[in-house]
């Protein structure tokens, strides 16, 4: 069963392959010159998509084409090369060029997921009987395109994570002068308002003790993006222990979300050879 439809997998792979360095099929320094050939990068890429989408273990997804050890080694190699982060950046730049990021409306919110294996960014979850959990402080534009995240233990409050989350905006260049950050009541404090003021940002913050539907503001975009990310079961129930690996899988998921949104929104305005026959 494919993890993603071909109209989404193929453009992802084309760009991913362009970022990979050239590697010989056989290692030139091998003393015999006739050892086992290098597993194709495309095979590993498809396996990582299956891992991300279905949340299964490396051993469960391994078969005769590639072992669990090879998947882990190639994954770490690509992380050291910065391929996942660069892929996300290219996807975001392409979306901004073709459709346009809505940077005058920014939403930030936290989301708690399970982390049964613990790890560097896991903590006792206040919503899961003290079991190990992971919190991500996510940030999106006005449509819901993921702009960045900060990972922390599930026992961390959202408010202290706001500053490092907003630091991710520095990579996007200058923002519109009237950019507004939409936040829920968990950020309702003078410290948060002072932080936004220092950065030249306006804040629209829900007030504690006052009920307001999420549709009353632009916060629902970040809530929807959290749901999109949790559809990738490796993120919703994370067994990875190293933060660098978790961030790599998040970068891959964010790239998929961005490219999928780009294809959906460009389907009615653009034409290209591999365009889906109907709107995705």
C-alpha cells in the first residue's frame, strides 16, 4: 500500500534526489571491488515515507530490499547533510513564490502527543496520567502552512516556548508591518504582550475565563495544521529518542503538507505535465 499518492510522491522525490550528493553504486576503496551494491536512495526514501505515515517500526518495514540498519544509517547521513531541512525550505519558498505565504496573520499553539520511548525532548504528560509525552510549539501562516516548531517535554507550559518559536520567523526575512500573532488564553499575560511588542508584532490573545469559539479568530489554522501533522502516525506516537531525528521527520511531514497545499491551490490556476486529473 503506498504511503502517499504518486502525484505527491514524485515531485517530492525529484526535489529530494536533487539535494543528494552523487554516490557510486560500489565503493571505490573496497579491497575486492565486488562487494554488495549500495541500496538505492529511492528505496530508502519510500521506506521513510512509510515510516512517517504509518508509524511502524524500522524492523516491521524492513524487507529484502533494505534492512532496518540501512534505513537508520541513511537517515542519519541525510540529517548530517541537512537534506530534510533544506527540502522543507525549498517547499516553503516555492509555495511563497507561487501562492504566497500569509505572513500578516500568524498563529502559534502547542500540541501534546505521546512519546512512549522517552528521549531528549520527552516529559511527563499532564493529560496522559504522567506518561512520557512530547510537546511541540507550532507556528503557521494565515492559511496553515507550517513555518516552524520548537520541541519540548509534555510538562512544559506553552508560554515560555513562544519566544523560541517566534525566532523561527527570522529565516523568513522581513515581515509585513502589521503582522498579528493569534494566541489562545494560555498566553494571556503581560510578559507575552511585552515580548510581542519588542518584536514589533501585534497580538490577538484570548482572555482567560472568557469562552470564545476557536472560529472567532485565526487560531483555527494552527489547530488544523496540528491535525494534519498528527495524521502522520510517527509524529502522533513518537518512538524516536533523539531530537534531531524527530525534527527531521517533522521537516519531512511539513514538506508534504506544504507541497500538498501548493498542488491543491495551484490546480485551478496552473498547468503542468504531472498535474492530477482532478483536484486533490
